[in-house]
C-alpha cells in the first residue's frame, strides 16, 4: 500500500507541446496489459540521460548511451515492460537495435534517433517480434494527452502510477513540466528497476542538457533507496522541446535558475513517489544527515541507516529499538568519527546526545513518532557544515512475498 502518494487528476496533467505518446498492449510477458510505450519528440528537442552504473547494464542502456553520444538528435523513445533485456549478451544488443530500426522505419527517422528502454525480468531474451508487432498500435495511439496512460504502461510491480505536472511563468512564457516514473523494488539508482521521463516545453541548449540531467538526478533519483540494489536498467531522461518560445542557452540566462529549480521539484517528487510505492512499504522515511565534513561522508551515514535491514524492520514494527541507528552510523565508514559529537533525533524527539542516550528521552515518545506514516530521522555528526538527505522506506513481510513471487 503506497504511503501518501499523490496522483494528480487527469485535468491537472498538462501535455507538453512537442511530445506525443502512444501506449499499447504487445503481450511482451503477459496478455491484456499495457506494456509498450512510444514517445515521439518534435524536431530540435534537446535530450539527455543518466543511466545505471551497474556493470551488468542492460542492452538498451548501452544503445541509449551510444545514440545520445551522436549528433543526429533524438526524436523518439520506445519502452517495453515485462522483460529487462539484461544479461542477454549479443542477442540482447541485436534485439535493442532491431527495435530502434523498426520504430525508425515506421516514423521515417534514423535508427540512431531512437532511444530504447526495457524493464522487467533479467536474464531472459526479449521477445522482439512481439515488440515490433506492437509498434504500429502504439504509433496509431500517439497523442499529446497520453501521459497518464504512459505512467500505467511503464509499471511493473508498482501499485500506482507516478506522475508530476506543473506550469510556471518565466518572463512572458508559461512553461509546462510533466514527467512520469516507475519503480518499486531493486531501487538504489546509482547513476531501480527505475525509469523516469521528464519533459518541458522550455528550450534548453543541448550543451547544457547533460550537466542539467546529472544535477537533477543527484538531488532526486540518486537520493532514494528501497533495498540498496542497483538495477541493470535505471534510466532518467530529460527532454526540452522549446515549443514555449523560451530558450535557455547558458547557466547565466536570467531564467536558468528558476527553470532548474522547477525541474528539480518535479524530479524529487517523481523519485519520492518511487519510495512511497516501494514494494510492501508502510512508512516513508527521510534520513537527514547534517554537520558532516563532506557530501561523501554525509551520504555514507545516510545510506548506512537507510539500507540497514534491522533499522527498516524496526520502523515497520514501530519498535523504537534505536540503538540500531547508532550502530549503522558507527559502521558507515567514517574511520575518525568521534561519537561524542553525534546527536540523533526521531522527528522532534532528541534520542541521543554526545553519543549516548538523551537522559530525557522516553521510549513512548520514540514509539509515537514511529507509528506515523512519514518519519524524519535527523543525525548531526558534529564535524562540519555539510548536509545531505536520502529518502527510504521500511521493510515489511510483503516485500519478501512480492520478491519471492516476482517471476510467478
């Protein structure tokens, strides 16, 4: 059951000029489910992506990276669910390239202008003939208004679609930003199984896009974890069509900061929705580490706490066995950490101070906070001025059940 996951109404999901989406049923793994999605992008759209760092990265990830490295301009995306096309070797690469060839032929484009994406079961061959047979149906369905359908079409073990949409005013221009994401388990993007597509009708010069995509990922998808597993297929794609009439061509442009901030709001919301809908999740947890010396050590501590099965199961049970958090801080990897400088809060409750239990702490106060569906864990290291935040969830019985039965 998702934790406070907001789904906008259909009339609050705004089409992005220059983006058309078609969704169909291709029978990739199961019949009678939307499992094939095509994005068609207007000519001149700037596109950049951030991908998994898993060395067993999927064939479509390799093809995407190759195509994004070219100069031909990306004009379409194709996404299948039900099969990850990962751990499939040369046949997998052939299938991903065949997919691009087929869609390019139908849309009158070059194969290198297509980005392919797959999500689902690893180590199984992609049924590329079924995928190609489904492409005409997806193309026939192309429409600017199909964001909600696409959010459903890219789901696997997700229980709810993940959508963000907003409009902002920059100067004389009304800018639309709309995006979708999917993912519920195998989540610790390190750029879960995670896919996200974020589009705007603002224009962003192509040289800015790669840097911008990375910076957006670093405050959003690279700050979430469900189970610490980095998927073979993680992909985050940012698209800017320029159809609003606004062109942001440098970081010194008067609207760059505001546009980047709005895109970051969208990316963070889409990333948090993955955690809120994590497999079996009943609690949404924010791990906030402050007073660190560096970003790296702040993240060491945040992820040590967020990944600890003992911490996550304690939160599921609302059991304030909070020594587990101190233990995770201690083994995070800061070899010169002086625990006498560490403070720990659970919500507004100071649990530990100077490296030991706060004399005024009452277990009933800790349990009160842990029963809430959204919980803040705040850790001060007493070492510097750097702060970082990671979003995670608890571990429930349902997480084990879902993953035990995933291929059934």
